[in-house]
C-alpha cells in the first residue's frame, strides 16, 4: 500500500487514502477483511491510535465496518457522498479549512451582513466572503465569512489559494490564529440556503460558527457554515491521559 506523501495531510488521513486505494483497486474486495490494527501499524510504521483514526474515516464513510471477533470488513468500494471530518484539536480545525475547499462567489463590503449584525460587529471594519464548499453538483456546505479589513488579502489571492483562508491571511498580513472558538448547532435549512445547496427547505442541517482570534485575542476571521445533515459528519476521538494502547 502506498501512502500519499502530501505533508499537508495528517498521517492518519494519508493512511486512510492508501487503504481506500487498496479497496478501490480490488485488493480488498467487498466482504474481505482488512489486516489487523497491529499489522497495519507495522506496515506503515505508526502507532495503533493513528491506524484507528484512519479506519474511523473509512467506517464513517461507509466503506468498512468493524465486526466483533471478525475484524474490519469491507462493505463498499467508495465513500458515501458526505464530508467526514475527525476533530481532535486546534490543528484539526485548521485542517478542516484546507480539506473542505470553499469556492468564492462573493467578496466585498460587509454592509448589510446578517452575520455581522448577529455578532454585533461594525460592518465597515469587515469584508464579507460567501461561497460553497465541495463540488458544484452536490456541495457539502454554504459558508459566509467575515475578514477584518486590516488583514484582508485580495480576492485574487483568495481565489488562487492552495491552502486555507487563514493561511492566506497570515501570508498577507502576518496575523495567525492563537485561538479558535467553535459552536455547533442543529438547524433547519432556510429557503435561500436550500436553493444554494440544491436541497429541501426546512431539511435538518448542521451549522458551525468558527471565530479565529489573533495574538491580542481579537477576532479577525469568522466563518459561519451550514451543512445538510446527510452530507456532513463530525467525528471526535478522546483518549484517557496516560492510557496504554
């Protein structure tokens, strides 16, 4: 199995991609049992927790299923049409912004921004960004973001980016995130959101609000995203401090 050398991807995601490739190629057909956690960890030279995180991605994508006394069984050749994001800390939130790429549809003054009003911000101090995440045929989310004017990059820089908005902001202004606050709430899609996402108005959805703070503990980037429930999954992993594998 080959591990993608893209260092921008966490190791567990690269291992998940390698395993997915072996499944897609037919090396492990539907019904086959994958090697054990120990065997995979030895093959890739990683700890078992990294292997568990990789297998969790495949499990949440509907590709494999963990069966007691049997092992990890392949139940599908490709992932379902959803975006699975394991979140385990600060770096994972930054990784989400890299993986769930946003196509910029609007970039301009925040005048009249509902998000700015809701957060009691001064619109003149911010620029508003809007766009869809994921493929145009079936986007996984709709995002409205605010960028503080004093650190805002050009639209050309945002559209030409190969990484996250916050990394482009850091390159343009030197401002980096020292803290990220995140809120996750259940909601129903509004008519406008449903039309943008080719979904049904009133359908259940997941809304995430992320606020990025600079070294002065002042917000400089805010992203409000809504995802149809069937297209987005969060997974979180917690380990007991000092626990042995």
